[in-house]
């Protein structure tokens, strides 16, 4: 090898080394702290940077993005002397690379220890119930203390969250029993409330049903009475419009008499006071055509005293006399009533024939 080539190669290597030592390329979201002869010189920003070779060197490389730090569970004593394990999650960001490198030796350990002491101060003034239900308050107080303490370290604490609070096992069992009892109580209350609402609704439904049934019955009775009144009015108008005479009215009256004895449950008989009067009317009305077909003398003699008694009772305001079924007078009255009924039936048949004949002869003239 030529002796001139060796020095050229050495010089080239030295130049390459010096260029490599002079140029520093910093990635995005990174910061490099430069020391010159052991003293802080400056902080390199992202991009291409030049330093003095041999004199300048990179001391620390820091990431300025927001980072997450999760601590291990730490035992903390509450105000009611219960030991609980609490672990936290910390969100922080380096705002001053120089302070983060030279103001504190290990900022993560410093933040962890500060978090533990602050938690003990905060939780020590609360009981277990308040600790479990006041996470937002604990987070806010932790963030205020940590942000104030880490500001001079070039670190900003953005958020602090309590990840878990673990009470002792005995406390967990007691809390589970309490929660179960509370849920049973709530279920019983809801069940009782449901039954009460069901009974109220049932009572309301029954009330509405009774009201509607009563209204329906009332309307039906009103309509029935209205219909009966109109029927009676129509019958009355028809009778007066057709000018019915006494023979027809007496016939219709006698026609309804057999229906009085149709029931099997009758225990006594009531002889209407108008019976002899109706018979007398029929015989009087048809006296000219059937004078020989009137009531027999025996019927007239038996009906006359009854009619007189009925007339006297009507004058006194008492009404038709009632005949007891077990007395002697009742037996005589029954026999007389049977005989009078037979004679009345014969008279009714004759009167019916005469009325039909009279109606047939009178209708053409009215038309």
C-alpha cells in the first residue's frame, strides 16, 4: 500500500467522526439536554442541530408528550381506623426539560411518594363511607397538591384518578350484607307499593262498575216506565177514540177474573167488590136481547149481600174483605165463589157472543 494513502484514510475518518459528532437530529416530541464540559449548555429542539464535537455531549433525552404513571396499591388509614389499599393513576407532562433533568433526581419516584403522603393526609380526615363516595373530591385535592409541588420540577400534572379502593375482607363482607339487606328492604317496599296500587285500582274498578250498573238499571227503569206509560196512554186513547161501550168494558173485566185463581200458592181468596156490579152491568147491557139468560135468582141472592158488604167496606175505606181459608165462612165463600164463577163464565160466554155480534153490526156504520 502506498504510504500516502494511509494518512488520507485517517484524515477522512477524522472528518467523518467530527461531522457525526457535530450533527444531532432530534425527533419530534423529544428534547435533548446538552452539556459542554459537564455544564448545562442548552436544550436541543426537534430537527437538525449542530454541536461542538468532543466539547458538547447529550446528557438526557426527555419525552415531552403526556404520559401515564400507575402506582402500586398503598395502605392508607381512614379516620375510623380502617386500613384500605389505594392505587392511583397519574397523567403528567414535562414542560421544562432542564428542570426535569436538574431540579429532581427521579421525578417519577418523587411524584409517587408525594402522591402517597397526600393520600394519607386526605384519607386520614375521612371515614370509610366518605372515602368510598368522595372520589371526585380526593382527585381534586390530589391534583392541586401535586401540580403545585411538581411545577418547579418542570412537570405539569394534568389529571389524577383513584383506580381502586380495597377495604379489608371483613369490611367487604359487612358491606355486602348491608347492601343485600338494603336491596331486600327496597324490594319489600316496592312489592307492598305494588299491592297497594293494585288494591286501589281494583277498588276504583269495582266502584266504577257499580256506578255504571246503577246508572244502567236507572236508565232501564226509566225507559221501562216510559214505555209502560206510553202503552197505557195509547190504550186509553184507543178506548176513547173507538168509543167503547159498557158491554165491552164489562166483558174485558170479566175476562181477566179467571187469571186471579191460576197460581198454586194462593192461601186465601179475595172476592172483588166489583164482581156483582160487573155481572149486573153485563146483564143490564144485554137485558133486551137475553132477558131470560141473566143470572139465576140464587146467584143474585148470594152476590147481593157480598156486593153490599163490599160497598160498605168501600165506603169505610177498608177495601175488599179477606176470607181466611180455615174458617167456616171461608168454605161457604169458596163454594159461593165457585158457583158464582160458573154462572159468571156462562154469562161471559153469552156476553162475548152478543158483543161480537154488536161489534160486527156497528163497525160498518162507523167506517
